[in-house]
C-alpha cells in the first residue's frame, strides 16, 4: 500500500510571519503542485489560521520526501537544524492528524473549529479528485475520532476557540470590556465566535463592519450592536477602544495612516487592536503609533498556555482514545493492504493458470498422449510456475543472509517438516 507522508508548518514551530509565506497560497494551487510530485497518488492540504499541513499517499517515499522538501523550501527557506518544518510518516503522521482533529494540536486546546476544518480539507481534496482509498480511510477516521473525543471527554468545554482567546486577551489587557466601545471587522466564522464571547461582557457599544453588509447586519443584531458599511469603516475607528479583526481578506485592511488618523481624534485614549486574520489584515507598523497596542495570533500564546493547564486531565483521556483508535486504524490499513496483495496474486496466477490450461486442452485434443500424462504434466507445470517466484525469493534470501523469509514462508504455506521432502529434480525445475 502507498505510504503516508506529511509535512507540518504550525504555530508550534514558526511565528505567523513565516506561516503566512505558505499560508497565503491558494489551496487548489498547493493540491495541484503536490499531486504532480514524484510518487504522489493522493493528497490533502489542511490550512487554518495557525497551521499549514500537507498529507500525501506515495509509491516512492524517498523521492516524494525530497520533492516535498523542495516545494516547502520554495515558500519558506529552511535549514533542517532550525526545526521550522516537521515531516512525519506512517503511524506518526496518522496519529498527528487524529490529534489535530481532536483539538490537541491547536493553539487553543479543544477548539471545535479544527474538526470542521479537517472535514472541509478532506472534502475539498475529494472534489478536486485527489483522494484515493488510503487518505479516504485515514481522514474519515480522523473526523470520527474528533467527534468521539469531544463526546467522551470535556476537552472542548468552556471558552475554547481563537475567538474566545481574543476576547480573553482584550479583557486581560484592558481589565474589563464593560463600558468600552468595540469594533468587530469581519462577519465570518471567526468573527461570529468573537461575537459569541462578547455577549455578556457589557460593552458600551459594538460596531460590526464587513464587505458584505447583510452579514454585518446579522452579526450586529446578535450583539445588539450597529452594522457599519465597509466604506465607512474608518469613520468608526476613532470611536473604538478595542478593534477585533477577523476577516478572510488577503490584503491589509488597516494601515498605519488609518490608525494614526483615528488616534488624532481620540485625544489621549488608547486603542487595543487584536488581529486574528490569516493572513494578517493589520499592518505591523501600527505598533509604532503612540497609544496603540497591536496583537496578532502569536499574541494569544499566553492564553493558550493557561488553557492547556486547565485541560490537562481531559487531554490525557483524549490521548487514550486516540491510541485505541489508531490501533484500530492500523489494523484496517493492514487489512486493506492484505486485500490488495491478494487481489494482485489472484490476477497474476489466474493469468498463469489460463495459459497452462489452454496448453493442456490443446494437447488433449491432439490425442497424441494419454490424458493421464497430459494432466500429470499440466499439474507439474502449474505447480512449477506457481512456485517459481517464491522459490527464487527464498534462494535470494539465503544468499543475502536474510532468514526472515524462511519463517514467513513456513507460515504462509502452512508447511510442516515432513511435507518438505521434495525431489531435487522438482526443486530445480521450480
């Protein structure tokens, strides 16, 4: 069976600046590039705000590994000593995926969003024609394990999302959100999570701005806030004590000049900006402005560490589930490989059998030899053809000092010592 190989660039190894170098690439482009690498037969790309992971099934592990290294290096030049990029194979790769889907590899341990992101990555690759039997089984198992972990443990209970972490960080920096004016930029999944955790924080006002105004209206209604047309976004910056940016835009939305103008209208008030967009939507030079604090996803690491401490016991329970499910998956993959080999064997030996049967029938029709002789020689020829490859493999193993083949042959052919007495001439013919 094709071997599984994966490459991982995540929040654990790199900061968001380096992650953006490859994360800004279109998923379809990455899938197409992967599918053309030497040996690759299947591939999936998982891209979120704090990870880019690529999973492949390959017929040639060494060639594919080198090709993937070159591909990643074209986006993120890396030295093997830097540990910026992680490569995994086989069970290690699968175990990592199960942990990812279960929320154990997330910056915010236990987050639910990653499970749907794994499912979406699989379905996207499937629609694009890059999924085969191996990754289909692996990703379906990862999705089901993610569900099982969340059902049987409390790893995802409470505030466990990038959105909740952003709100928690804002409270930590300001002391409270009560009486503050909050501007939410975006109205997608992440912005909705932010909104969910703003409820009950008693801000004085909440403004929601999005390119699609109708979505801004929907989210503002949930928050009892005010929807702002995107064209008028900068007019409301001056009123905001907190700006929470979470869009899917691939360009800068807030630049230094925008914030500088807003700050001039705020007298001596400070402004806190938390940008959880990927790629980032707020220019880094905003940090140089007086009275402005800017944090991106990297700024959530403190919240992440506290979250890990709170969930340590539930993480242990989740790990036990993953170990059990990984063993079942390994067994399933082994069964698939066995079935594939059996199918190949039947195909090969059916062809040999058909050829020998045609010869025997032709001889029988000629009538020159007794049917007993025809059938005896047919059986001998068939046995010789069937045992030719195993015989040569055993002889080669003996020459190379590899005695593992001997015991494997005994078990596979259910051999007993008394059955091993074969005339030398038959052995030579085989």
